[in-house]
C-alpha cells in the first residue's frame, strides 16, 4: 500500500466505519464530519470495515483518513474484522504516518492497535456533554493547545482507555476517563474519545437512535442524558484545524 497523496486545494477524506448494513447513523456520521470540516458530504467517502480494510487504490485516492464511532461494535470484540482493522492501523496508518483523525471507536482502536489497554466500563460510561481537561502535554500540543484548558465535548461510549501504548501521548482527560485525546508522537495522527464531529443536536439525535444499548449503563436514563447536553464549539473546531495542519505538514 502507498501513502495518500495530499491535495490541499480539495482534500479527499476516507471515513472508516464499523456499522451494520442499513444503520441510518452511517450517513449521519458522514454528514456530521463533513459539516464540522466545512466540506460537502460528497468529499467524505465511506469505507465498510466489516467487509475489509482499505486497499491500496482507496488510499491512493485519499488525502486524509477519518475513523468514526460504532453503534454495535467494540474494539474488545473477538471478531476477525477487529483484528484486521487493528493490524491495518498499526502496520499501515501508524507505520506510514498517514494523517488520520479518529474519534470514539477509532480512538479506542488506535489504543488497542499499539498494545495499550482498553476496558469495558459501563459504570463510567460517558453519554452526553462532558467537560474535557487538557493535560500539560495537551496544552503544548499544536492542535489542542489552542483550546481552553477545560472545554465541553460530546461523548457516547462505554469502553475506555486504561493505558496508552508507547509512542502515544495523552493530551486530555475527564472526570471519568484518564485519557480523552492522544497523538501518535511526531505525526498528524490524532484521536479523541469524544466526538468533535457532533454538535449538541447531533448527539441528541444519535443517542435516541442507540438508547437501548445504554440501558444498563451509568448513562441509562434518557431524561438525565438529554439534560446534560450543551453546545461544544471548541471541540468541533478541532477538525478543520487538524485538516489544515495535516495538509500543511505533508
């Protein structure tokens, strides 16, 4: 496989998705990333990870990779597609420093792909809007360093990173999770446990779609979850800034 050839004037995005056929959130996720990046939805192509990992042709037609969430799957699942995807992240994305922004499921996959520790922890589930705090490294980071030291972000997860692998730096935390953002050292590969692609309205819409899956978690009360929702403009601003920095850096 070859690395993407950047096209700064009209960047092409490839969104890697682990979503069941017919999941309405697949297109919703495309639209949310496109809106946050400020590009037409047609510029964000989808790739079905349940089928396979991206081939060389897909990468040659891509400038920047995105990895989204997953309504029905976890990186802790012992499934062939998970193992293929983790190998792809380690052996292709990280090995070749392909500019990538991964949120939620994508964040967790990067941690797992490098040999970090992921745990399923429904008692510390974060679903709604939460406050994220930058670490000292986050305050110095080229991308996150422009944010306030504490800012609001949209979340929706039950798995969390317990330990990052070597070569990845912890950039942010929350009250329930010690790692909320990371950078693969020396690269434009950035990941967040939170969802910078989601607005308050987007998170409410997605939560209602997946409400049943959170029924047994700490975020199981729909009224309580919806009551936490706030706007999160600083988090959303990360995506276009990352794209600009990544394109300028390659």
